[in-house]
């Protein structure tokens, strides 16, 4: 059952503009929400669209930086430069303070992430026609699984970056709870709702009591019955699909003359958005020449494709093909993947069954997390009224089926897959800052 995308509607209680905005910095897409009378909750960020894809392109030829769809456009047009995406996945990891070469300079990933946050704030302010110095930022339930210190560090770094770019007052809200606030604004009665937020980098869940009366409360702590999450999202589905169905075409798990496997690190880096550029170094190119020499005729044929890809720097293009295949297989039973940039006439047919086999283990971990949420709340599955799906990767059929089977009595509601969190953060910002 689909629910109207409430984030595109004006907030019903808005009689004056809120002082603060809500910022959903996502792994794949970002939004900014702001409550004001008679206007949509989400601000336009790029060419009238409310989403800004979370990517940057450092254009070496023009010595410029572009963002969102424009960044992808310049990359696909063939400009020399560096495309970066999924930077949120770096928060809480050891990569955060590492340096990487961009336009001939060494920059930390923290500095690059700051580039994007600053641009997101700038575009929101231009769209709103006013500045913002206060905001509620969304955060996953866990930036990092099973490591509270790293998780807190990730939030602290994000807050530090936000303050460095003009947000003096920063609060945080769990992303699935923000999505719940968006959904709650449409309700006419109380519901026990499980929010299922499957984003680009994480899967987050919150079990809440929602109602029009409860929506008027500033403190909602008592309405949160349980929450949890796991560091699995759409980019992980892309990676699993790439490794299982695409990377073998480039030599993944092929054998060398001594019967050892071709090192897997090249393929894991190519299948992971924020590490693709690691395979373009001179060191890796030299290593691959040695690997090629140690290969038999059959393995050399597929390694030729890997070398072509690296030489042409088409790793991001291949990652986009994997993502497009994932999306296509949500609607069709099979998809023909054209790989002409790697080798003339090369294509590969991938079935939904192939995709589901690749992500089965990840879906099992998501199922386990949902069961933990129910146990944490002390509730039976048949007591849940509604499952509210949001996040761009929540439309994967296998995920819907398996989560639905855990809660067979609950109705399924689909929110604005890319906008519910930003809208809910705007509502929360209104509550917290006025």
C-alpha cells in the first residue's frame, strides 16, 4: 500500500517559518527540509529537484568542483578529474584522516566531506532565501556496528564539519525516527509503527507509538519503544552484486599458474564506491603487470579487461552499471548489462535470482535486526500495526518479502523513499529550535 509523499506537502501546523532546518546527509542522496507556511517541506537543491546526489567531481581540466547530477554529468562527459561518492560511509573509519590526491593536492577525506556539507548548506540557503545557523542533522542508528567509541567519533566529526561551515547550533536525530515524524503528520489515530529505513550505507529501524496527539509533544523519548540498525545498505547490495556477477568477468577468483587466486583486493576496491580510486595508482598498475605475467592464457583474457578498465579509469562507470542493474532487477526478472567500455560487444545477463543469491546473507542480517527490535520492545509480531518503508533501497523485492513475512499482520506503507527523512528532520528542527 502506497502512502502519499507527505514530504512534498506543506506542514499543516506551520503558521510561521521555522528558525532551523533539517539536513539529511545521505550516502547516496541528500535533502534539506524547512517548515514554513504554505510551502513544501523539502527545499529545491538542484535544477528544481529536492535531492542532491551525494557526489563531487574535482575537474582537473577546468580546475572546478561540481556537485550532484552535474558532477556525474562532467564525469560521464569524459573530463579528466576525480569523482567521489558515498563519503558518508567513511565516517567512523580509519580513512577519515587519511590524505588523498585531488587536483594535484593532498586533501583529507574530512576536508572533502566538508566541501559537500558546505555546498549542501549553501544551496539550501539560496533556495530558502535566508541563512541557517541552526539545524537538526540526521544520523544512522549506528555509523559503525558494535563499536560505540567509533560511532560517537563519527557523529562528533560530522558535528565539527557542520559547525566549521556556519551551523552554530547542531542537534542530531536518528534517521528512522525522523522518517516516523514525517509519517506521523498524516495520521488520524494512534499506531504502533516499525520504521524500516534502508539507505545507501545503513539499514535502520525504530519501533514507535505515533498519533496526532503525541505529535504535539516536544520530548518523544517515551514513544520510542526500540531502535537499532546494521551497517548494510544499497551500496552493499551493489557491491555484493558486482562481486558475484560482474567482477568474475574481469578475473575475480581466476587462478594463476601456481593455482593461487588473483588477489581479491583489486576487485573489492573496484566494487566499493569510496575506494575505486585506490586501483589507479602506479603501484597497483605495476603489481597487475606481475600478476598478468604469472597468468595462464585463460586468465590473461579476463585480466585484459581489468587492465583496460583501469587504464581508462572507468571504475565509477562500472559501479554505476551495477547500481542500475540492482534497480532494474527490482522491477524485472532479468537484466542485460552492457559492458562496451571494457570490451567491444561484451555484455552479461543477470537474473533477479542471481541478485537475491548475492544479497541473501545481508538480508538475513537485516531480518535478525528486526527480530531484535521486537525482542527489545517486548512485543509480538502481530501487535505491530504498520511497517513504514523509506530509503532508496527499501524497494528491493526480497527485502520487502522477508521483512513482511516477519510481520504478516502489519500493513505496508511506502513513504517518500528519498524525502521522508529530510522532511521529518525539518519537523524535528521546528520542535527543537522554534
